[in-house]
């Protein structure tokens, strides 16, 4: 099984061109399954002999660990189903992946910021130094574009077109999409770039003291990480007195919610968010259903 697993991961990297993060996750989930299978079915366990009962036992094992959410447990099963699907395509007889169902998740809700909270957040980032300009530019860009934090962290200056107020990013699955900048986001990015004396390519840098140099390697070393960006968002929200748990993804939720509240169609929002499935975008509709609100106002007194 281990050999087949390695060949599958190579297929994900070469043929499917999946991201390094996806491959790392799949390796983690499938290795955990392989370890469990060999421990419970013997070192000579063959994936060709996998049964539905064994899958059920594996799921019980995941559930009873106590440290994995239902969503994370499902990720293990999603990876296993993808592996089985690949094996069948390679004419290796094994358990049909469609026989394995995912656990039902509770209805998902999203946290977003009101317009008043957003303005408080932006104002709290205002400082006269370069870090203040950077932090305000980060918040404005996240809200203006709906970018994922990883997409923001990977931005380079040469790809951001401030004149056209738009640029292309590659999101999950390396799928390209166009995102748009508000004029206010452009203004703060220009202010931040004007205050920088370096020629490094990353849009957002770590401006801690003691890091000097002009080479490309140092520029990458100073690229702001996703962890640092999340800390900036979290600390600024606390400074603004916002009680809600605020993350970079909260600004993405706020971006989508604002679009739908103001009448944007869900297909356009799906495209701007880079969602592969409309089902993912539909988590916002219960917050923004204008038709239901109109019915309530008309018939409820």
C-alpha cells in the first residue's frame, strides 16, 4: 500500500498540479490511515482488500481520539476516497469510493463585521510610521479584494496593478481569478510603497529592526507571513475594541456579505471569492436574503 500511496501523491503533484500544501495534507491523512490499517489488519494489509467495515472502524478510531473535529475527520475520508478513485482509474480493484459517505456537519455560520466595526478597525491601524501604513494597507486590501490570507502573503509588487485597480491571483487548486481594489485600498498601498526605501518584491514586509540588505533572498526572508498577518488583524481588532473574534477570514466574510447585501448576484460573488462550488458561497445567503426580508416587512406587523 505504501508504494501505491507514494505513486498517488506523485500523481497529485505532477498530473493534477495540486499545491504543495494540498499534497502535504493528503500525505498526512493517508499516512495516518496506512499506519492504522497496518496496526489493525497486519503489516501485509492490501488496499485492494479494503472493506466498508474497515473504513467504519477507521472513522471510529478518528472520532474517539478526541482531538479531531468532525471537519478534520472528514478531510481524512476525502483524501481516502480520492486515493481509491485514483486506484480504480489505474485498474486496481478496491472499495468503490462512492460507498463511503462523509459525516454530516452542523450548519455553518460566518462571522462578519458591520460597516461601523470596519471603520473602527481601519482607524485603529492608523499610525504615522511605516508599520502603521503597512497595517492599514493590509486591512484595506483584505476587505477590498476578499483575498485569503495566504493569497495576500504571497503577493508581489509587480503583479498588483494600482492604475487599473485590479490584479490576478491564484487561489486554491492554483485556479486564477481577478480581484479588484477600491480606491481607498489603492491610496494606502501607494502611501506604503512610497514610504519604503527597499526594492524587495513582496508587497508586505516585516519591518523589524536589524534586517538590512538589498538581495532577493533577504527580500523573501522579510516577506510577512500568514501568522504575522493574522496577528496584525487580531491585535488591531482588540485595539479597536471589537469584541468579536476577528481574523483575516472575517474580512473575507465581510467582503462577501457586503456585496450580497448591496444586491450582487451570488454567481459573481462566487467568482470573486474563487470558490469552486456555489454551495460554498451559499453560506452567506441566509445573512443577506433580501427577498425574505421584503416578505417579512410586507406580511408581518
